[in-house]
């Protein structure tokens, strides 16, 4: 397991911090593991949305806003 995965599992990183860290290490880890890290980040984002009760889809407005 890489440092990003470990810290995410311990809830010591937010999804934003994990994305930033992955950007720094993306060229040093293999593609298969990078996919697992992305999935862990997406799972963390879902968790953060539930905790903060954020309904991001309700804030986005598409088309006419009459």
C-alpha cells in the first residue's frame, strides 16, 4: 500500500489533499495501483459529501434557470 492509501484509510487526508498528493506521485506508481488510488479518492469524496450533507447536483444549474 502506498502512503496515500494508508493516510486515506486512517482519515488523515481529505480527498483534495489526496488528489494533490497523487498528482505529485502519479509518475512513480504503476497504472494498476493508480486506478485503485483514484477509486479510494472517489470513495472519500462520497463519504465527505454524506458527512457534510452536500447535494452538489442540486447546486449545478443547466439550461434555463427561469
